[in-house]
C-alpha cells in the first residue's frame, strides 16, 4: 500500500492558500466585486478539500484491514499521532493570539478553554479574532474521534472467502451515510442548544466533505489491494472516469460555479437556509472529489504539485492555515492599510509572504520536533518489544500484527 502521495502535499498547500485568499478577500471587500467577488468568497470550499484529504489518508488503514491486508488499526497509536500533529503548534497560536492580538486580548476563561480544547463549535461565542477559522479545525478533530467508530462499524463489510464478500457494499454504505447526513441541516434547527452555538457546523453536517475522501480511499483500495479478486465493474468505470483530468476539471468548474450562486447560500458571514447548506455540502463534496480523484486514481506525472516549492508549502500548510488570520490582522496596522477598504492584491501578497515565513518557523521549531519526539518514543517502545520477544520466543503473534497495523496507520500521517 502506498504510504506517501507527494501530489497531495502540493494540493494541501493550495487548499491552505485558498482559505487564506478568501479571508483576505473578505477583509478587503474584494468579495463585493462583480464576477470575481463570488469566486473569491466561495474559496471557503477549500475547507472541503482539506476534509477530503483527511478522509482519504486516514481511512486507508481501515480499507487495508477490510481487504484483510493488515490487521485492524491501532486506535491508540492513531489518536497519539493526531494529537501530536495538531495540538503543539495550535496551542502556540492560541497563546500568541489571545495574549498579543489587540482584538483578542482580555478573553475570559471560557474562550481560553474552548480554543485550547478545540471545542469552539460547541461553546457559544468562543470564536475570537485571529482564530475564527478554527471552527473547521474543531470539526476536523471531531472527525478524528468519529473515524475509529465508523471504522469498527464498517469492518463487518470486508472481504470474505468468496470472490469479494461484503466488501462490495462499503462504498454504497458510505454514500448512503452521506445522503443521510444531508438532513442534519434541518435537524440542527430544532436542537436545544445555547444561543450562539451553530450545530450546522458540527461534524455530522460536514460528513459529505469527509466522505468524498473515504470513497476515494475505498476505490483505490479495491484496485490496489484486491489484485487476486475481480474488481466490481462499476468501481472500475468510476475509477476510470475519476482518473481523467479533463472530465474532473469540468465537474469541478460546474460544481464551483453553482456554489457561487444563491443555491449554496451567501458567501461570507450570511446565514444559510437548511436546503442551501445541504446544497453547499453536496457541491463541496463534488469539488473535493474532482480535485483529488485524478491525483490518486491517475498515473501522473504531477510535476507542479510534486515540485520542491509545492512540497515545502505542503509541509507548512498546517501552519499557513492556523497562522494566517493572526498575520492578516497584524498586516493592516503594520503597513498602514485600512481594513475593508480595498488593496486586495497588496494585502494578499504581504499576508502570503509573512504567513509562509511564520509557518516555516512553526514547522521547524514546533511541528517537526513534536513528531520527531513521537517517532523516537515509538522506536524505543518497539525496541523494548523486540527485546521482550527474544526473551519469550513463544509469545503471541498478536503484537506482530499490531506492528503491521501501526505501519499501515503511518500512511495517514
């Protein structure tokens, strides 16, 4: 099973810059421009791309287990990697923003705790200046917790002794779950939540964006992992269509143009009717699928996305996402630019350059050291395990399976 998709690193960088761009467009009022304004404003669908990427990469170990290539993934190791990947750099951003940024200083204990624990979508009025984009990270973390539950439930649909067993039903089951989740927009309206909480923004409402990645992981798994079983014809056809860049580019353009219309609700901070929210989820899922499908189903090459510059930006993409609003808030006073008064190109250029610098530093001094610490800790644990096995040659093979499972999980990191 492939463990690294360089082209996805490059696409992750584009997603982060897309989120940055839509926030700059909003704070310079570029979203009010004719024609180009809605296009810039709807770049919030870059979040759908982020969610699709997470769904694809993190679901692959569960797909391998469903095809009986590896044992069931280790949930403990998976959660440890998620925590180390997300929280160290994120905590630094929260402390810097809430103690330095003028519009965010003086936050009360509730705001501090909600932001430090990434529970903003559940706590009223806890999104604050410099950190408002973190609602999507809060949703992402909820998805991390939901993924093993979904994985255990779906393991009943796995390859058997016959040609394909129940594994053929995995993609239809995921699509059915996505269709069911579209009703969340209406259910969210009647939930007894506190004023200021928007349950539309909980993970259940955004499942279609994640499921686009899960479905792709299932398609790739069916083709890569079941070489000794016949792949269902409809999967082969869907994969062949998904690998065609022009076809997917056409689907992307159509879905994105529709998303720029009132069908998907207003861009920016406007309220969405339940049906508009559902349409936005569908169109975002199509956009995410159309962008990712040629990258994981096609043969390449992907020269731009796999270039040194894009791979570097991909490594720094998490930092770009978590830092860019704080940097944007500082750009206006530092350069004497009046917010909401134009200068989109100038503000965008300055914000991109400064954010990339801060993100590179975050990766070098916070993110990578944290991941290196975890790798060192896991190697030490593996060495102790090997030493223990040599001392007890009759020990159970369960731990060997566990090691294989851990190796599979690393594909999602």
